[in-house]
C-alpha cells in the first residue's frame, strides 16, 4: 500500500495525499481573510490548483468537492460565481455545500476536494 503525502503541516495533517489513484486535498482556507467571499473563494481555488498539481492531477479530474460557507444563504451565489468560472463545464464533480461555523471568525469559505490521479 503506497501513500504519497505532500506538504505536511506539523503533526496534524498533509495538505494533499495520494492513495489508490485518488488525491485527497484537505480543507483549504484563504490566506488573506480580509477579502469578501468572492476573493476568499478565488484564493482557495488557486491553492487547490497548486496542491492538485503537486499530486499529479488537476481540477478537470475532481470527483467530489465539499464546500463550507460561514453564511450559506448570503454567500452561496457569490461563491458559485467564482466556482463556475473556475471549474470546466465538461468536468463537473459531485459537490456538497453546507453552512458551518468555521475555525476563525474571518474565514468565510473552506473547500476540500478529491480528484483522480492517472498513473
């Protein structure tokens, strides 16, 4: 059983790991938390692009995405506008979006994905 781990964060987690042809990207949050949900979503998706690349895959191979929003009703449309510009129409993944009390007051969005990795 081979597991590749990328970008370990201390003793807590790896930002991305690959096992059995699947890349698992941990929940990503924005670095600049002063931005609105659109800006934060764009940051998170850019970071996901970087992590998928390290794992040998890309957003066109995302199988499942989990989105957490601090204010789902208020921010759903704005987050989706950024998401829709980012994800290829020919590669729409399964996705769930929920409202959540996130780890810090100024985090408005967190996104985790799972993507296929071709051998």
